[in-house]
C-alpha cells in the first residue's frame, strides 16, 4: 500500500526515504531528515526579519557616491533608477528596478505567505506552495546585480578628478540578499506537508 | 516497511514534490514530471566522461578569467582596467570589508570549489576508487551549489558597460571572452548533469556499503 505522505525527499542527496517518524537520518547521505518543525520555522522567520530590517538602510543610505572635483553626490537605489529613466536608458532602469526593488519584495511576500500558510494551514494547493518555494529559491541571488554594478563602476571610474565608490547602502543591501538566501534555504519544505496530517 | 531497493524505484519531483515510480529508459531518453513537466531524470551512459571533459575546460577558462584584464575603459586618454586584483584593491581602499569578503566568496572561492570538487567526484568515479571521499564531496557540493554568482556578475558587467557606453571607449580583455566561455560551459554542465544522477552513479559504482 503506497501512501504519498510516507515518502520524503532528502534535501541533500535527493533520494526518496520512507518516513516512519523514527528514522532521523537519510538512508544514503546521513543528513538530518527530521527536525522539530518549529526549529525550521523560527530559523526562517529570524533570517527573514533580519533581511527586512536590513532592507530599510539599504534603501535609505546611498548605494553609490560619486566624487567630482571634491564635491560628493550621493544616490540611493530608487534615485539611481529615476536618474537612469530620465537619462533615457529604459532597459537598464527596468533591470535595476526589477532586480533590486521587486525581487527582494517578492521574496519577502512569498516567504511570509509560506510561513503563514504552513503555520495556520491556509487552504491552498500543496503543489502551488512547492512551486512558489522553488521560484523563491531561484530568483534570490539576482538582486545582487545592483551591488556588483556599483563595485564594477567604482573600479573603472577611479581617476584623480572623478571617483565613484559604494556607499553604506551597498553593504546593507548585500547583507540583505545574503539573509534572504539563508532564510529561503532554512525553510523546510516538509512544513508544507504538515497540514495534511 | 519498505526495503531500500524498493525505495530506489521512486523519485520525487524537486519542483512540485510529486512522487513518481521510475521506468527504464532507452539510451538518451528523458523522463518528465507528470504534473509540471520538469525534467526529473534521464539516461546517459557517457555522462561521467563528457562532464569530466567539460569541467576541466571550465576550470581552465575560469582561472584565465580571474587572471587577466576583463575590460579596459578609455576616457579622453585616461585608462582604467578591471581585473580581480584592482577590484579588491578598490574595495579595501574604501574599507568595504563586508562586501569584499562576500564578493571573494561568491565570485572566486565558491565557483572554484564547486568546479574542483566536481572534477574530483567525476575523476574518482571514473577510476572507481575512494567511495567515501566521493560521498563527502557530493554532500559538500549540494550545500555549495546555491552560492555561486558568476552569472550574476556577468550580467552586472553588461549593465555597467551599457552605463559607461556614452562616456568612454570600452575595450574587451581576454578575461571577458573567458568569462563568456565559462558561463556557456557551466550552462552545458548544469544541463548535462543532475545531482540525482550523480548519486545514482555513486550507488552503482561503489555499492551501498562503502563507509
């Protein structure tokens, strides 16, 4: 008799394990299969809150500072996007807007939804939740584009008269991406299944 | 209770978590998930040899990409070039240590670790020795695979070049070509290989009781 809920996939080596609540380790690679659900839940939540807090300075502090003949001009992420839009380079403006504003926000919303949905058994399709998690994991690192662009520009525009360098926003933005990735990685897909028990 | 042999007959889709029973495939065949049509496994008898060749090439081109100039810009006769060393010099000069360390790991250390551990896995599998090391490396690889950002770095490079297009003359360096080559090869490798297949090969070559 095969029941779907009795099988779980090891997240490290992708093998199928028979789940009888006693086997704590994967049969092939010995990584942990079971941990109390609240550990994963709280870890994901903690990383997510850290990321959301870091998102505030990432947007308020300048990500790029340009120094021209001794005068400093600072620009934030949104400021940079507006500047690019006004200068007429629409594709780049859209790439930066999507990668550094929409992607982090989408990740926050997806993860909050997944956490609430698994905690309070929101009645929606299990397959959809798995797909949502898959998307969250896949789009995660792409928000780093803005930080990398700023670093590359600061290397190339490095003359005695004109200089460009990353501001405090770049550090908090990079850390924000790092913590959202950790948050997505520590989310346990088995939590999604729990509602059926 | 179900035995391990029977469990090996099952596979769970990584995208939508649907359980499937495996069916034997003909040479070069592919199996798709019945719900979301993601590729779940395939049969490729020459996988180890082909991928090993690709991994060695990628490793060489990645080292070339790190060694030489990526791009050089020229603004009214003033030249500035982007290399890995100039990148870290600038980051240290502006005291951005956190970004610098993240950059070092995401762009340099993790990609090199991923490729070299892949090389050792495939090489050991080819000579059919050191089963335990292969297992440890496979576990390491599954933790590392999310943390390589070379592709994102390349897109950022293109964005930065478009931004500079109006002010400066841009010359592409050797590393730029090497970077493109690395990305294409990495794409082929990820298309060619899956962790599921690597683990399966590990099981068939070394058996279940290697440690």
